[in-house]
C-alpha cells in the first residue's frame, strides 16, 4: 500500500494509523514557564488577536512558510504525536484542544476535544480562537489541514517521517512554542538513551526479523519507513526494508521463503493476532518454533519522543543478557 505525495498523508491504513499515531517517558523537571491562556477575545476570526503580538515567520515540516506568534498562548494539537511532544516540553498549560486520540499522558484525556485525527471539527477549532494550530503528517488528512489554513488559522505542520525528523520536530516544536531550551534538552536526552542502546548491543549480528505492521491484511514496513528506521536502532534487519512500496501487502508464503530469525508485532485494537504456534503455516516458521515471536510496546510506532521507549523495549527483549 503506497503513500501518496500529499504533505499531510496518513502513512498507514486508517485503523493502523489511529493506533500508530497515538508518551512512558518522564517529564523533565524543567518545563516551560506557565502562561495562562487568554479568554475568548472580542474580535478576529479563528484566533486570538492581541495588538502588538510579536510574530515570526517559520518554515514547517512540509516546506510552507507560516507566520506565527513568537510566544503562542492558545495551542491546538491535531495529532497524538504533537500532544505527546508538547507535554514532554512542558507546554501543556497552553493546550486548549486536542484530538480524541490524544490519550498520553492521562492528563491529555481531560483536555477539550476538537474532533478525531482525520476529521477535526473546524467550528470547534474556530470557536477556541487558537493562536497556533499544530498538525502532523503522522495521521492528519491533507484536505482537513488545507481547510484550516484556508480559514486563516496559523497552522504549522510537523513531518516526523524518520528518526532524524523526530529530533528536528522536537526542536522545532520547542522553538515555535517558546520552549527552545526544553526542546534541545529533550532531543539530547533522547539521543543519549539511544546511544546507550547502541553501546549495549554493539558487536552483535543483526536479527533478521519480519515486522507485522497490521495482520489482516498482512502489511509490513517497506523502504524509507519510520518503522524500519526505528528497528535498525535496536539491532534489527527488517526483511521487508528493501521493498519499494511504503507498506506493501505481504503473504505468509513470502515470510516462509525469507525464514526470518524473529517475528515482531504489536497488538492493535481491532486487529486480533492469531496464536502463531497453533496456526497453519505460521507454526512452520523457524522463528515460531524457536519461540522468537516478540510482542512489542506500541510506543515503537509513535513518531514522537516515545519511540525511544519502544527501541529500549525491543532491544531488551532481543538481547536480555546485554541489559542485566
């Protein structure tokens, strides 16, 4: 299944995207200084209008130039990975709206809802008068984002399509929310944790694995996907990494021919997994016979700072002796 070229695409099938786009990383003690949100405002459409509010021009993840307030006070998040990042930056006190799928941390569940990941409610967003709306290519629909831009809202689109993109996203979201210092610190801590994983597994041969993105239909991550980028950090060589499509359909026969060392998967709501050891075909795989089926943390598929938790979880499962 190939992605389209739209800047704001949904990279997985809708159900998988909803799960994958959904931090438990500890919040930093040093957060952004609290800034109480403004009241509803008397004039202007879609955003608060404050005379003399200083503005800056920035380039978002899709290459758009957008004018934003230097110190936004009323922020709406259109995607779980954005909400997760804002909480980890300490900017949650200025979040005035999130999607129904923004469930981490627990405090995000209590925030006002502006619709779901693919269908944000424009009327609710306009009524909230945000001075910054942050969307993401990790799940948001291009058409929905375009409509919000057309309404005159200050929309910044995040584009975390790789591990390096996530580091850039953390720092950029930090900058546009007046949390540049916190963004730099968060990115540095993420790199430090990943370096620790790399040192622990250094010298070990990579594990050839088949990663199940979605079971029914059977999908795997292809070339230039976030998942394969993340798997490599835990010492995994994905058998589907060279397939040109982003998320190609796979067959059990292809898996049998490849004979991977391990099967990696995540349990998603609405996509029940079989008991591989009792399922015809799957039980014939060497990885299944040897008990090398690993059920991973869903954070592995979060294009936010939480993916580091997923990398650590995977590396510990594959190489427990290196993490004692």
